[in-house]
């Protein structure tokens, strides 16, 4: 399957002289779940923003293969914080991308309601963000990102601030949504355990300037669950990825 987007020898240097990313090349295929794993400041979030077109590269090229994805659409982005409009009800928050694209009326509303149902928030359409828990707010953010049925979903440490129980549940729900909709996913995380559980591909990044230090294929079948977390296969993958991360940080 051809990639959705390809990065070739991408670099990013900011105005203050900081070189965040240097010489990154990768291809993201539809249906892949790819995690970017590395220490703080290694350029993981910068790579996401380069893919999304939120910041221009200093060097190299970002090429979209699929014509429907030209100009960065359809693309979903989930940030570290839910970034919801506090004055708007849940349904209106999820409707925002559709309205920005010019979609109105019952069809758009039904699409937003369906997205909320897919993340387990049916019945909360009229709630305000202040009435929701942290995990529920993140579910609204995910629903908003997937309401346009994107080819590619970019996620920047979306579960980092959540408690462990909520995080594990959202990991499972995210995988179910990914398998249902078939989008490509790029997921930024600091957690080896989370990356191995979610991904079929893990890219380990070195400290700044960020580069791809190791590329792992996690060939465990989906769906995954508690049995996989307790398996020798999971432990083996976690040990290998941990070793590669330690090597990258020491280099």
C-alpha cells in the first residue's frame, strides 16, 4: 500500500537557532499505527507539526501521496490538552471541523453524534466541557479529530496527564476506533509500554536534533488486551524497545 505521506530528509531549525529535527525520513501508510518514542525535547512533537503543515521545514520535503490528503486534508490532530471551547456544548465542539469545512444541517449533526457514540459519549452531547472528567474531555477531542473521517490521525501525547486506569481504557478504545475506521495513526509518547501495546511500528528518536535511531515492527495481532500485556511476547518487545531507547539517549 502506498504511503499517505512521506518525509524525506526533513530538518527544522527555529529562529533562536535550536535545531529540533535533523535528517528525518519516514513514510506513513494508511492503516498503520506508528508511535514516535523518545526523550523530551527530541523533536517528536515537531515531526507531528511538520506532517500537519503547522510549521514549515527548514530543509527536506513533505509529500502527500493520496490526492484527497493534499493540503493536509483530511487530517485529524489530537493535542496534549483537549483544547475544547469551554463556552460550547460537547456536540458543538465536535461539529467545529465540519462547520469549518462548510457542512451544516442534520447530516453534519448526525455525523458529530455518531463520532461521539464511537468514543463512548452518547448522551453527553448537551454537556459543557467543565462538566466532564479529564478522560471524557479527551474523548471529545478524539471525536472532534475523527469526525471528518481522516486518512491520518496525529496524536501528541494525548493520555499523558491521565491516571493509569483511564489511560489503559483509552488505549483500548483508541485501538478499537483505529481498527473500525482504518486511518493511519502517528502517536507521540514517552512510554515504552504504551507504544508497544498500541503500535505495529515504533520509531525511536534520538535526543536533539531528533533523528530516527531505531525502527521496530510489533507484529502481535489485533485486537490486543490484558492477555497481550501479560504475555512474554509483550515483555520481549518492551525490553528490545527500552534497550534501543537507552542506546539512542546515550549516543
